[in-house]
C-alpha cells in the first residue's frame, strides 16, 4: 500500500517498567507476585472529580457511566501507599536517574523543576483514581530523524485480575513513558522505531524484562481520518500489523461514511420497547432480559455488518459504546436471523419498527435503565459514523485488531500531586548524567574484545542474563564458556523444564569457576546447574555430579579401556576414537573435559597402532 | 513586561523546544506553567513570555436540588478535608469550600434529606479553639431549636474528636449531632468524603440521639462506624479508618451504599433527651504528658491555670519529684486530673505508693477518660463551678458517656 498517498501519520508511546530497588513513591520492592499470595483485600468506589479548571475529563466521565465497586488484593510486599491510605514518599531518585540517562541518550533537555501530576484514571487500576506522572525531559531525536517529544516518569497501574478486581503488587512500579511526535509514515517504520527505543531502554540495564514489562501505545491517523490511540501492544512484532489494521479500519469507516451520506441515512433518538415481541423467543439473552429495546438506523443496512478489521465490524463499534452502560453487547439485523432469533422474529421486528430493507435495527436487552443508556450510546456512535473516524482511545485485541475503550483524554485530566514536592534538575546534576553504552555498541565491543561471532555478541547484548555474562568475564572466566552458558546451556535447561530463575548469577559463576579449575568438565555444567536449581549448593552439586577425576586417574582409565579394546583399535585405527570417547565419558560421568579425554585417547590409540 | 496572572497563556522554552501553556504560579524561583499536554513544569522566569490574558471562567454554579418531602438537616461547616480544593498560590490542598459546596461535592446527599448550611469557619482543625467550640455549640443549638432533624458538622479530622467531646459536654440534644470529615483529600476520585458524608447524613436522620463521629469503619468503602463523641480517638495518621472507639463499643454502623443503620443497644435514642445548651467554658486549662526523667519544673508552666490534665503512665502515675510539683499546683488552686497514656483502661492511684501520694496531694483520678476528653470536660466543669468538691464530683461522674461504670472486656 502507498502509505504516503493515504497520508498515514503515526506516533509511539512506549511504557517501560524500571527494575529499581523500590517503587516510585514508596519503599515497597518492585516485585510482581502470584495472586494467591495476597494477604489482604479491600473494596473501594471511584468518582470523577473536577480538575483545577473546574472541568471533568471526558475520558473519566465515560468510565463513570457505571458506578463500579473495585476490589483490591494486597501483599506483604505492598503498603498503605498502594492502598491510597498514606501520602506518597518523595519521588524515587534511582528511577529519576535512569530516566535522565535515557533522556541523555536521545539528546533531550531536562525540565528545570519537575512537577508530579495526577492523571485521572478511574477504571479502577489506580486505588487513588489517578496515576502519578511527571514530565522529565523534552525535545529528543531518533536516528531516523524522528522526534522524541517527551519522556515522563510515572507509576505503573495495578494489574487487573478479573473484571473489577485488581492486584496491588504492580501498582507504583516506576514506568518510563517515551512519546514520539507523529513522525512515522509506514507501519514498518513504527515497528523499527519501537524496537530502537526498546533497545535504548534495555541499554540502561535498569529495566524489567518479560511479557508485560514494556507496552507500546500507537497513535495512528490517515488523511480525513482521526487520531486514534491504540493501547497495550505488548509484542513488538505485532506493531506493524496493528498499524495496518487501524489504517484498514479508518479506510473502512471513511467508506461507510461516504455510503451513509450517499444513501441519506439518518439516526433518530428514541428506541421502541419490543420486549413483548421476544416473549417466546429461542434466544436466551432476549428471553430473560427485563427489557428489549430496538433502535432503527435508517439507511444503515449492510453497513453495520461490514467488516472493518478481521473479526470487527461497525456493529462491534456500536457494541463497544453500548458496553460502557453495562450491557454484554447488542444484536443488529445485519447479523440476524442468528443466535436463536428466527427469520420470522426479524420480520415482525422490522414491521413493528417500520424498518425498510435499507434500514438496520439494533437490539439491546437489559434492565430498563441500562438498556436506555446503551441505546443512547449506540445513537451516539451511529451519528459519529457520519463524521467518519471518531478520535478514540482503543485497546488492542489478540491478533492486532482493536476495540473502543474511551474518548481521547484531554488536558483536564491532569492536576498537581500536591503531596509530592517538585524536584529540581540542576545543571550540575544534568551534566553528571551519562548516556548508557547502547546494546548496539556493546554488541560490537563484545565481538572485538572477546573474539565472539557477530551473532553470539548480538544475542549476548540483548540477553536477559547479560549481567551474568558481564560478571563472568569480569572475573576472568573464558568468554566462550560464559557465552555458551548464558546463551545455550541455561536456555536448554529452561526448555527441559528446569526453573532457571532459581539459579543465581553467583551460583552459575561458581560452577564455571569449578570448570576452569578442572574440578568439573564442561560437559557436566548442565547437570550441575540442574542440581543447583533443585536446591543443592554448588559444592553439593559438584560432589554429587562430578566426583573429581585426577589427571592420573583419567590416564589410567583411558589406558585400561584402550587395552581392553586393542583389537577394535587395530581394526578401526583412528576411527576408534569416537566410539571410545563415549565409553570413557560414560565411565567418568562428565567429570573430565572432553578435549582432554580426546587427547589422551589419541595418544593411547597411536601407541597401540605403533 | 506584563506581570503574569494565574490563568495567562504563556510560551516557554526548554532547550530548543518551544512550548505553550497556562501560567499557574511562581514556586522556588521558577514559573510553574501548565503545558497544553496537562503537565506542570517549573521554568526559569527568563524563558517564559506572556501571550494572552484569558478572562477567568465563571465557576460552575450548580444548584443542589432539594426534595421538600425529606427531613431537614443542618450542615455546619468548619473546614477540613471533606471540603478541600487545590490552592493555585501554594499548590497545596486547603479548606475553602462553603457548606453549599459540600452538597455539590457529595451527590448522594440529596436523596437523604433537605439541607440548610452554615459556614462557621473555614479552618484546618489544628487551628480550632475552645472559643470556636462555644460558637459551634451555639450554632448547633440554634439549628436544632429551629427544627433541624439532625445536625452534620464537617470538621478536619485532626481535632474532630476534641470538638465532638466539647459538643457532648455543652449540649443536651434530642437529635443526632454528627461530626464528619475525610482522611483522603476531596479532590481525588478515591476520597472517603462521599461515603463518610452519605453515612453521616444517614446517621443524622436516624434514630440516634447524641453527639457522634461518623467515619470509615475499615479500609473498605462498605461501612462507617458511629462513634460516641467522648470515647472516640484518631488512632492513625492517614488511614480512612483512623477513628476508633476506645475502651467501649461503637454506637453502631451505617452500611454503604445501601445506608442501613444499625444502632447498638447502648446508643442514646432520638428524643430521649431535651434540648439544652450550657456553653460556659474555662479555657485556661492544660494537658501534659509525663515521660521518664521529666523535669518537675516543666510543670510550673501551668502555674495559675484553672485546670491541668496529666497523661500519666500505667494506672496513672508520674515520678516522685513530679508528684510534689503537682501538689504545689493543687495547693495554688489548679485542679489536677490524672489520666493514662495507656488510653485503654481505668486510672487507679490506690495500688502503688506514687499513686497514693498523688491522691494525698489532691489529684483527681480521671477514671476511664481519654486524656483529651478529660481536658475538654475539665474546661466545661470549671466553667460551671469552682467549688473543689463539686469539681471533683463532676470530673468523676459520667456526664456524656466518658466515664464508664464498668470496663467491658473484649475491647
């Protein structure tokens, strides 16, 4: 597709959790816990409040359509700050330092006096009803010429456990938010830029790793479309696809707009109560609903059911809006008869509403108040179809399509966090901030300094256990052995179901030191680490897996084995080396180095052959 | 150069970046600007330029609807976090809402009652004074006399319990008088002001007939506790459920959001007592906490005071050197009442020598009274009589639930 021609403009917002010792505004550790370990819970209601300008944010207001009770799970690693029962501590200096390092890398200018703000978020993910966030630096550049608009330091939200239940372990983990200007012009460019920014973040060595620790929000618009923010893209590889699908959605909506205008379609207020019509229906949803309301959309037939993205239609958009009132979804005649609704019922419905063939009828089934709210929302969204693409915040669905979340938030959702004092970034402080060595540079350095292949160096630089490699070579271990352990051995163990998270870096290093001191063979490393993961100390593992075989013992073993198989050796010549290796290694159970065994065997075979 | 006013449109530069926003205030030598993105930043004044003056928008004047079929409650506002707003000048949360603003801030109130409101003060509760207690008692008395079915007093939480005790000693009431506040500022979506306010109004139209504090019972938004004015204490600096009844059960609960009221058997019922006001008060009273090694001379500060409450150790003790000074104070005409830092339990100065020496000096045992409740009571009692025997009798008598005839177990 010619993205230039359709006027694609895209920007990125990248959120990355930091791996700091404590949370952003309290002394709790930044650990995520299994839900079943929670040791307390409580319930709260949230309510939008007027900002300092006396306005209620439109996104917050949308969330308020339902008064919801939220349940929160607390842990022995969370405190009253997460409970919103204690004022926050001062801003975490370690987190600020990492943020400044990233700002330095992008060539940004720090804010002289940082003010922590409260960003209203009343979907329950923050106990306070707001997310604390601070603008730290502005005006950065990307290698592709793009602009990094800002870098903010904010607190991570609580993790949703289910519908309205949240886990407080994640709440308050420092989060860096990097926002680019809308400077990206193709889906691929968006993805590449996200990858680059992710690389810069990882270069600090202070970011969390693993699924969910980095999230990308995408801003996408095309000419005549509108700015749409898609939140929560967790997989880098999906970014380009998400952009492509959003482009398709906006094009689809623009096409629908054109047809609606051409048809002279209209949306009228007011629904018809058709509860009686579905008294005897086979659709259980309609049958058990206290009230069924029907809304006629003149001239919408065929368009409500038109696919905009894989699995997503205009009907899905209407449904997303209706869901804000608490309904599970809607029915519309573009997809009926189905779901237990018969052709006869559809015909009677159309008749009742005076709906012509070119009209679409939407059904909402719920208690009256909720159903009326849902109808108003459907009317609202249907009217927006005449404008084309509404400005929205959307959430990514599996595969790369997206669903409506709320309107784009305005500036009214921000007001000062008065419990946290501003922080000055003095020129002295800023001049002491150093950009981290980028992983791309580190990769080159590894290849040169440690004589590693380009691909090994690359894998090491991006490995989660990079600090282990650094520590290993730092204490004089062979880079080859260290890199094999980090890149191959640990991965293989993990694939075999060993919980390698239980093996500390220090334990790995102790094992590797034993290998270099010839107290164990390289081949024994997997078994040793496996034993350590099972709870053994390194000393116990060495004793159990690899009783030391001295050079003398080994020589004797080799001599005996070759002598016992002298005929075989004479028959095969040097070809006997391979099979005999197996015999010797089995006997020493990995406690001798393969290379050494091979050397001794070669000598012994040569002697037999004369 | 134009002097900037809060609300002016301004431009500023951060390095090579040009930004626009709204000027908020000056702070620590920096201009605080709210950027168009919503973020506040502090910028060197030299890098901020005036763009345009925007006329202040009229404040949203939403009138609270009143249902004539509902009972009428009086809201007397003294300030506090239940009605707070952000101050542009300092960036701090301050009390500045009127009682009418509270109605706007707490939507559910309109379903419970009609309201008339009176702003007695807009202060943080640490600035409360005995003179204001008297004014408050008169205002509440006036409201009840004028037919209020109950009174809600909004109050900062720090000294809410003191004011509650003062009202309990100065007023005899046939209707509920409910003090309420919030621990988390009213500007946040999670504020406890809504639930506390709704529960307070519910308690104020209930069958209760005494002065009470109504605040969160636990960390959840599911129930408020109704505490007796003379048994309640703030026991946590920040938690929503900071208030607790000490040494006696609470008077009941109000469930949220369904507003079910449950009153304990011991709660005084609506109409059980006539309306009466005795606002006499002797403010020259003090409260001192004894500590190991306290210099007796520190007690001389209270020479000439009408009354002094001592928060002693354990059963109600101070060191031997301090006993002597207290004796001198008593001789000099100061009424001295002994309470305990333990908070829970009864003062008994007949067990140990130091205690018996205190009694011999004329120190009055404060029974089960919380130290600050004893102080407020002493002010009231000394406002009514100076006869030493009568003062001692009244201090040990139960006037408003502060002196427990029996010390219940299990609390």
